[in-house]
C-alpha cells in the first residue's frame, strides 16, 4: 500500500455513516476499543457484585447500606441478602470476571488493537468475522445480565456449574448456558482470526523471532482458546440437554432431591462435567495470564531501556506452557477421589508446568537488572505484577499436590491463590497496558499523578483483600460460607479478617475512581502525545496517532529484533524495528 | 486498504488466509466432537450395561445415509474440480447435487427420528439414547449449516465467479473442506452408534 492509496482511503472513511464507522465497524482498532470499553464495564460490574458479597461476609444479617432496598423482597428482604441471592452473586462474579471481563479485555481489546500494529498488518485477516466476534460477545453478555431478571434469578451453582447441582438449579442456569454458547462462539471466531493474522499478515522481514513477546503470548493464547473451549461447548450442550429435554449425561442414578427421588433415567456422571469443564478452565488460566505477561514484557523492555533478558527462552517457555496446559486439568479435581494413579499423573504434569512459568517470570525479573528504569505509571503496574504473580504462582504449588490440596482445596486459601494470579497479577498488567498504549489509541497521555494515586492505592488495598485469605484458608475456613464463618468452629479465631478484607475491597473501589476519571478526562483533555511518546522500538509506534484505517502510511519493513534499546554506538537509546542495519 | 493473501497464497506459508482459517476452525470442531466421543466412552465404560445400536436403531437407513453423504463429498470435489477447469455449468450441477444429497440425508434422518419417537424412544430414555440424539442432532445441525453455505455459494454467492473467479474457487475449496469434515464425523458416528 502506498501513501496515495491510504490517503484516498482516508477520504473514503469520511463518508461512512456513524453506525458503520463506530457501531458495526470492521476496523480492528474500533473493534478493539469496543471490546475494551465493554469489558471494562463488565469488570466494574463484576467487582460491584463482589462488594455486595463482601458486606454479607463482614456483617452477616445486617441490611446492606444505601443500596439494600434496590434488590427487591425476593433477593434482599429488608435489605438483608438471602443465601440464594448470595449464590447468584458468587456465580456471576466468577463468570463475569473471567469470561466477560478479563479475557475480552486481554485478548479481544489488546489483541485486536495491538497485534496487527505490532506485526505491521493493515487489519485483521477477517474483518467481518472480527465484528461478528465482538457482537457475539456482546450478545452473550446481554444474555448473562438478563438472567438476573428471570424467575429464581441468575445462575447460582458457582462459575464452575458443577452437576448435578446445576442441572436441578433454577432457570437462570439455562440462560447461563446459552450465554456461554455465545461467548464460546465469539472466542472461536476471535482466536481463528488472531492466529491467521499473526501467521499470514506479518510485514516483510517480520519473522517469528522478531515478534514482540506480546504477539507470541497472544498466539499461544489463541491456540488455547481455539482448542480448549470446544469441550466446554460440548459439555454445555449436554447440560442443556439434561436441563431441557431430561437426559442424564451428568445425572447419576438414584438421586434424591428434597426427599423426592428424581425420575430421570440416570446413568450419567457428575465427574464427567468436571473433566470437561476443567479441560477448558485450566488452559483458561493461561489465557488469563499469558497476554498479561505479554503486556508486562513490552512495558518492562521499554521502561528499562534494554532488551528483554532471554527473549528466546521466554518464547520457548511460552510454547511449552501452552502444550502442557492441556494435560494438567484434573489437579482441580483431587477431591473427587479419582484414584492415585491419575492423581500421580496430574501432580507430575502440574509440577512440570510450573517450570516454564518460573522461566518467564525469572527472565522478566532479570530484565530489570542493570536497566535505567523509568518509573512511569505503566512501569509501576508492570513491576508490581512480578511479585504479585509470584505470590499467586508459588501459593499454587501446594494446591498442585494432592496431600496438601485435600486440606486446602475447599478453603479461602484457593480464593487467595488464584486472585493473586488474576487480580494484582493479570488486572495490574492490563492496567499497565492501558496506561502504556493509551497515547497511541487516543493521541493523549493519561495523567501521571492520578495514575500514581491509582497504582499505590490499588496495590496496598488489594493486598489487604487477598493476603488475609491465606490466613483464613490455612485456619481451615470454607470458601462456600454465606455468613463468612460465623457458625463455623474453625473460623472463630480469624473472623475479624472478614472486616479487614471487606473494607480493603471498598477502599480498592475508591482508588479506581481516579482511574475512571483519568481515563475519560485524558481522552479529551490529556497532554497531547507524539507518535512515539515512550521512545519505543516496536512497530505500533511507527504509525500515525491514532492510526487511520489501514494503519501504516508506508508499508513497514522489519530489519531488527523487537527490543533494540541502548544499542552501543547508536545515535539514540532506541532503534526501531524498521530501521535498516547500516552496511 | 487491501488485506493481503485473501486470494493468492503467501510465499513462505503456502496458504491463503481462509485456508489456514478453515483448518483452524476444523481443529476446534475436532475438539468439539472429540469431547462428545470421549464422553460416550466414559459413560459407556461406566455403565453396567449398554445396548447394541442395531437392536434399537435402523442400521439399514443409516447405511443408506452413509452412502448418501459419501456421494455428496464426491460431488463436492467434482464441483471444485469443475471450477478449476473453468466449467461453471458443471460446477452448478455438482454443487446442486451436493445440496440435494445433503437434504436427502436430513429427510432420512427425520424419518429415523420420528420412527423412534413413535416407539416411545426419546433422549431421556437412557444414557445411550441421550448420546445418540445429542451427537446425531449436533451433526445434523452441521449438515444444515453446510446446506446453507453451499446454497449461498450455488445461488447469490456464485456471482463472484464473474468478478473474481480465483477467489470464488477458493471459497468452494473452503466449503468443501468443511463438508468433508462433516462427512468424516458421520463416518465415525455411524459405526460407533449403530454397529457397536
């Protein structure tokens, strides 16, 4: 594409009506922004559900202040949350955070917006599929939200929807399944699109070892989404059959519910659901974490002004991680009593998969060594990711071994473990990404002071939420208690922590307000940004700001590896990938 | 703005975009049906007794249907081959044949289902019939999807032959790959459900 053709296209772009340009756009950048805004709203919504639950856990039986009367007599008579409503909030918090919040933000938004720019492509390979993917995601989200208003409320069998509880649950579960089918379709379309784009639309000279690590992370992530989600779709179809036409895929024989024997044929297997669910949901953990590692790698290389330490080992570790993630799923199921041989297999694979994770994290930590670090807001978030993810990862090891897992599995320890991975881990990395790429997307920088308030407030309060969970969990507090453990013998010594955690959760919300304000204020009023405000080397910073339809003014040609910072004898401390080698 | 490699293959990968796309899609389909087959294995090995398909299902109709689907795969290849030889009218005949054979498959399946319903056999009857109806039903939906795509390419979609014949030929190839996959699923379903 030459300069004139692009300019011609800009003229064409002007005449698109509003709804074509912003609503049903096929431009990867607009779709990325749509994904980003929608998923941020869902993140806030999922967080709100949790803030309500935290009230019940800290002050069980007391009316929820301010908003208690909004939920109706069925859910919260007199403002006091009933257990059924608590279960809905719990199930939907998990579902929304994972499937509607973090993954769409990490893959749908960042993947869509950044990948074509970083590999030097004019757009995604299939723009129409890309739009279809977003609208399928949106529909799935609407279905999920609508389920709060059906009789019996939303799904209330946990985000894992274990059978047979989910099979006999209220109507909301059927809506959950339908919503999931839309979300799985969206992820299928998105992952095919991302893989094809990365493999086919690379710019001239962009061979695989010149990819920014972010692109590698997204490539492996997309393969996980592509291959791990269909078994959950199959399981969803089977559970739908169980619920709607009365089959017994997951229903054992002779089940008695509320004193009444069920009339279904039986012969099904509840553990089968767990296998199919975790066959998705373990790779899903890496879907949550790999894009985050990709963002952190970009931000760290840029802000330490030196190449990533061990780029190749990170890449190979990521590929290995992707393969291994398909054969560790049953470590979520040690409590099912599936036999020592199978347990031994999954314990071994789980110990093996921790190795590539440690390789990646170690390489990122070593990348800091000897750098002249700029502590910008994105860098603060990326740096904090390292120890936070480290805590999340290391606390996972006892859960990967059956003897310790059997003690810890149903306690708050597990909640603390995976939230360290996903909340101060992945979500911090996503914040880093937002602050990092915001200038490219909007042409304005976000305010640094507000960013630092957001960062320090979030870092402190989030640790006060999740660290006490380890203490409660080790004390043996069950993670499925509606009253936070008031009537639970093991919990008495650590009950006071409920209030600490709840107050920390609400404080965390308060510290998101500067971010929300900063985000919208900076779109219009933020300091104007140049095309390459961070002096970065990768291709996305070689585009106009914000990039027009078709992205690049001249077709980019790549001559270098992604992170050529502080090259000896170079005229400046960064050498863009497009800069030819001197003869 | 033009997206590269929509028609001509990229030199280093040897693929045009949609071809890689359809293979990835089929990989995910393998995982979908793979999960169902695995569930069948798990339920069957865990069951105290499991009926033989031929005792309850009409294996003769299913054999006929197998032949119908394999024939439709042959006509699908011929449709693509006709386009490669620039013979559009033959392409119309072969692709039309594929669509009619696919419809015939569904009609036969409809008679099978209604016959079973008349005998009082439903998905809720037993684990075996739950598997049978779910898997053949999902496969039937894939057949229906194929009919819609092929119908579009036979009718309004065929206008592309005038404007961009290379791209249209690619599309038929892609649709064909999908169709062969759907056929292949049946070739696994037939013995597993009717003959074991």
